[in-house]
């Protein structure tokens, strides 16, 4: 144990005892330290045991899980030997925690101020007035505008980035020595993510904080980490300084994670996946070489991706795609001067106002291509996608799908058109009925639109699920029995079952880890090659958009401020907002850090 170790976990094992008498070893004999004033990143895929490890440190593992062995030494005491009352004095006061989903961590019936004050009172010897002043001070320190108004606001009134700042204020309000942050930037757009990461580093430096940061985002790791722990199937398979992990990874799994991430400026026909890489290791026993994939140095990714899949730069700096030229191709979707306004109610004695969510937007989606729609949360991306498909009524403008004016159709004719234009929602779990088995969830639309009979509907469902990489056995299982990546495949299969010509995909990979993200990106590319479907791909992840999209629309405050080919937008941005988005992308390597 190092002299400057803030916390030391030794031989931790956490098992989940399932109803069928099976035992899942979520954490299996794990040992590590977090050192004073340093950021230690714990990385790995979903299900690798990251969150279970963090919860084990403070003995907060949910039933049916239990820490079955090990010790956690913090301030000279073993936290796993403490009773519930003793642990409550440590949690919050000495070890702060930021959970993955801030909306689920805050009580919706209490104001932000009440929840922050309650935390300070519970862990400190202070008066209510002093706690109120401290709460206000922390909201200022986490750089929230108008902290007095935030004190009286409820969680639902704040954006995701604002809620994450509130969670940081609550976690640090009692002056902990260690902060455990579990995926604090998941699903946040790049500019808000950069702000949150910069804030964490700033506060760490101000108060001498140590941070255990759990993430699947390798860009976040490159920007923030001093030390890195790589977790795979409940084990820590590699550890080291961040530069060593990126430059000289030793374990095949670490190499696989580094190879699967999409990187700005390095566009591939197909991303390698962790399964590809690990299968190559198991099958051939060969040494995998991780190429130098920095943003400034274009290189092939290894033999796992076909060499012909790499788009190389020409002498003028523009990327030359392997695809045939699309010049003159017709468009499946034409949008002209589309606007969508929302009425906002006024207070007593005050008139209401108008929110221009989409304001005079025009663009085309060519047949068989993918167009990316990018911007921050609240920029109008989702509203645009839903208004284009007439899931929301327009305020003004024109939407033409395959030569048909969508808004000129009556309900009967619109219903006939629905199978040809589909929507993939951002949260796959919310998009699936928890009471319907997967087979019926995918098949009900086929039956409703009379594209299958009751006799042969399951044959079509199975074929579509298999096309989307799911086994036929999943038709008799419920959505909660699947991982996030599997649920996303099911939602995509439900859309593709109707053989659409256009799919609007709304943040389909925003909350997925890097390996599952690569699988879903590859799936979209495969579906497009096989069916010539067009995608309007809504995302805040610019590395994903640059990889999968032939052209890009940049949206800000309801307007499209820049558009063009992926190469033009990324290599020669013109609008200041586009430049801001690009500058907020996390570094692809520690040597390019911008947040510190």
C-alpha cells in the first residue's frame, strides 16, 4: 500500500445470489488503490463489474448482491467491518458519490435547495441558516447560473447538465476526501461533458480531492485520468499510468477497447469490436498490435478491419471515400423551411411566450445515405426528427417523403405511409412495452399494417431479429431480460421489420459503452448496405457522426448553422458554434488534453 493511498481495496469479491440458485461473480478478487490528489479511472464494458466494485467500497451493494470477501481500508479502518450507523458517518461526509443517473438520484418532491441543505445538516454540526448559506455557496462553486433560483427549483425543471452540477455540489458539500463518480457524463452532449469534466478537475485541484471515476468513454479517460484500471468480467486485467495504457497496453482486452473506439479523422467502413479482437486472440494466439490512432496521425486499425475500409486523405487534405459518388442521387426526404414552435404558459398577470424549437430548417436526405444531425441538448434535434415524421405537428414549412407531402395526407393515407418511415427512440427500454415479449413487440406492427399474417408473423420477426444480430430464442423473453445494447438491437429490429425507406435514429448509441457502440454502428452500416435504407442520425457524439454519416447538419437554437459533407464540416468548419463543438471533443490521447 502506497503512503499516499486514500483508499485501498484488497481482494474484494462481490457475488449476486440469483433466484435460480446460481451465483454471478460480479467482482472477483479485485485489489487496487486510489492515491491522494489523483484521478483513477476504472474502465470496461457494461457488465464488467465497474459499478459493483464502486458500490462494494462503501458496502452499498443492492440485494441480492453481497461482498463475500476482502477489505477496504480508509482512514485506518476497514469499511467492510463497520455497521450501518458507522458507515453512514463515512458515506457523504468522507466519501462522496455521484450516481450515474442524476434524475433518479434526486427526490422529485423536494427542491434542490432542500436536498442540498439536508445533506449538509446530516453530515455536519451546523445550523440551518449556515447550511443554507453553504448550499448556496456550493451551487455557485459548481458554476450554476442564478443559484438563488436553483435553490427553489425542482429536479424536473433543470437540464441534464445542470442536474449533474447539482449532484457534484451535493457530493462535495461535506468536504469528502474521496469522490466516487459513476459515469458522470454518460449521455451528455460534448460541450456539457467538457464543462462537467473541467469542473471536476478544477474542484479536485482546489480542495485536494481524490477521484475514482467510472466510465466507458475512452475520451474521458484520456482527458482526466492519472491512473487507469481496466476491468473485464469481474477482474482487473491491467493497471497503469494513463499514458502507458494508451501507448503500451499489455492485455488483449485493453487493446480491444482502444481499437474499437471511433476517432475523429479516422473513418473506417467497419469498426472492429471487442468480440472480433478477443476472438482473434483466442483463435490464433497471435500478438495484437494497437496502432497509433491519434487525431493527428491517420493509420490503419489492424487486420481486423479490412485495409480497403480505411478512407485515406488526398493531397488536398480531403478524405476520399471508397463509396461511389452520390452526385445526382435522388432524395428520399426533402425538408423546406420547417418550423415547430411551442407555447409556453405565462405566470399570473403575464402573457405566455413562444419557444422556437425548430426555426426555418431546410435539408435533404439522399436515398441510401446517412445524414447526421448534431448539436447540444435543447438545440432542436429531436423535435426536428419527430416533426419530420409527423409525430409532432408542424408550425410551418414543408416535408416531402419520396415525392409525397407528408402534411397533406389525411389520417388513413398517413397510416399507410407509416411503415416506410420509422423512428428509433433514444431510450430503448422506455420504447418497449415491458409487458410484451420481444416477439410480439416486433411483430405487432407487422400485424397492424397487414404486412404479415398471424401464421407467418413469427417467421418474419425471427428473420429480422437475426438480421439485427439477435438469436431467435429472444422472441419469448421480456425486455428487462436484455442488456442495453441488446434492447437497442430489438428496437432497431422493430423499425426494420416494416422494410422502411427512411429511419430517424435518435441518439441510438449515446448511453452505450464503446464496444457495444461499435456493434450498433456496424449494424446500421450493414442494414444500409443490405436494404438501401436512408438514415437521419441524431447524435451529440461527433466521433460517431463523423464515422457513420456522409453529410452533417449542425443545429443550434433551432436553426441549422452549418451543413456539408463530413469531411468539410470536420476539417473546415465555418460557424463558431461548429468550432466550439469540435473543440469540446475529448482528447483521443492523454498528450492532447485540453481540460486541465
